[in-house]
C-alpha cells in the first residue's frame, strides 16, 4: 500500500461543491444588524463583490472554478493524501488512517483555497484594498499572499494575543505586502471602544471582525474578506474533500469516519461537505467536528441567531454560538477561538448529520507529538484537534477489534507555531474548561430575532 496518493494537476477540481442543495431542510435567513430584517444582496455590497454574494446564496450544487484561480491552485494542488502507516503501527490499531495534508500550500495551511478566489473576484470587481481579520494568522497570511498575487492592498487586524504569540505569522503577512495591526487597535471606533473598557484586552476574533468590517464599510475602495464561517468560504474549501474522495478511490477505500477540527468551519467544511453529499444519498459515514473545550461553540453553545462580531456590525445569522461578546482564553490554537460557527455546519450538527466533540488542549498536544514522532510532520495546534479525534477513533477500533477507515484533515503545519510546542514541553500549558456561568452571561445578550 502506497504511503502517499497523488493526483496530477489536471485533476484539480473544476467545480466547487455547494452543500446547500443537500442540506436537511431550508436555511434560516441572514438578518441585517440594523433593521433586523433579512438582508438583500444590496445590503452586502459595501462588504463583498457581487460574485461572492451570488455564491453565498446560490442553490446550485456545482459552481465553476475560474481558470485564473485554478492556475494559482496549481502551485500546491492537488495536495497529497497520506496513509499513516507508522501512526497505525504505533497505536497497534486495525484501523486504516488517512490524512489530507494542506500544509503544502505557500502559506502552510488550507486557507489559500478561499483567499485566492476571494482576491480574484475582488480584483475583477475593481476593489483596490482588502480589510480582514485573523486569529492565529493562517487566514491573514493567506489573504496577504492572495492580495499580492492580484495586486491588491491588504490590511489585517490580528487578534492581539496571537499577534504577540506568533510573530512569524505577522512576518509572513508583511513579507507578502500586508499591513498588520494588533486588535483591538486605535484605528477604528470598535477597537477604541474595547480599549477604553479594557486597555489590556487580549482581543478576540469577534473584535477583529468588527474592526475589519468597520474599515471596509467606511472606504469606497475597500472590501471585506472573511476566512471562515460564510457559505462561500466553505464552498471554496471543498476542493479538499473532492480531491480526497478521488484519492481514496485510487486506494480502493472509503472512510467510515471523516474528521476535521472546527473553529468557524472552513477547514471542517472543506474535508467534510463532499461526504455530506454521500450521506444525504444514503451512504453510511460518521462525520465529526473536533473543537477546543476552552471554546466549545458546537458542543456547549446554543443554536440561535447571533451577531457575527462583538460590535454588532456584521450580519446576524442562525448558528451555534457562545455569545458575540464571549471572550475566549488565550489558547495556542488561535484559529479555533471564535464565538460562533458556520450556519451550514451549525444546521448539520443541529440535525444530527454531524457530530461535535470538544477536546482539551493537553490531549491535543499529546496527539500532535505522537503524530509528529510517527509521521514526521509537525502539525499546527489547530490541526492537533483532528489528530486527537483520529487517534481516539483508532484506539476505539483497537478496543473493539474492528477494522475501520479513518480520514482526517491535517489543515496546516506548525513551523511558525513552535512557541506552542515550547510551552507544552516546558509544562506551561494547562487545560481550561470554560465556566458555565460565563457562557450563560454571554448568551444573555443574544439579539431578539423573530424569524
């Protein structure tokens, strides 16, 4: 059995897969934060080009990938699918473990899969500048790369705790020509308001989104770009799962379990959504979203309408949420520290199509170290959650004496996250269970929506 399964460049998907036609039931409307009425395409034009708005609401199952986007995808796509022989042997499991490796992109993560088309559609629409946010920096570095390729200016509001924890992510963004600001910043009204209340604020993705949305909405030459959560972002990421299905077919295999880590939903959607189509057609496959216990949106949040940001400027969507003013702890898996979740993923969890599981930080790093010592690749802290899920499923197969095929998304490498591993080996990391009373307090401030 081969260790890695490769596809030639001409097998890069020509279409993205849109999960909406295969969703269990209709989608809830997206609500304007000012009027509390469903948004229209015109409401979104200050933030997004029309092509992305059309993708956001499309009910077409397949959407063509522009050749200019596929041309840049060729730099790293198709990404390899690996059979984790050494990890299987280390665990002594009868399970077969495969992982799709997205760390081969120039930015070292899955995020360019959406950054490239977003920059492309903005360029075509005449946008001159992109304002965006980033948590751990994977999205910020990816959109910086994409803007550089299409000749766009880029400003990134980076959550302050990650801005300080991950200086090399900031360096990557600057290398690709972006301006990087620690959020909350004094650049926007939203940032200044937060700093007035808490000058030492670590920041959050909700705050950084508020700053980027305000920046984009107040400048004619600027549009906003988001790296997760939205339907069009999840759509772009499906190249991951589409390739994986083709690669598994070459191996003569099909997964019993598909696993992705979950923060806002882009990484998880990328690997999982193409298998949702099979599940909707009656095929049996277990699909799991692994999230941090310190930011347990899917497993301890509520399924309700909420703002996408702290300052209540972004649209209101029905999703699993911990509350828009939820302030997560400064865990190293910064890409997973979001109060909400993709409305599409949320509905799939709510309807029981997808299972959600929260895991602790130390157990995730333990799995990452085990994986690295077996397979050689150093995973990003975010990806370690998917590894933890795969290891647990493989150990369950061992306990039950059952053969099982497991697929997970290794969404990025940890080459610029080594401070996290330093802290792990030094015993500085701790597990954090977010207090129930703090979640209840945050959830008390959800908007009143009558839809």
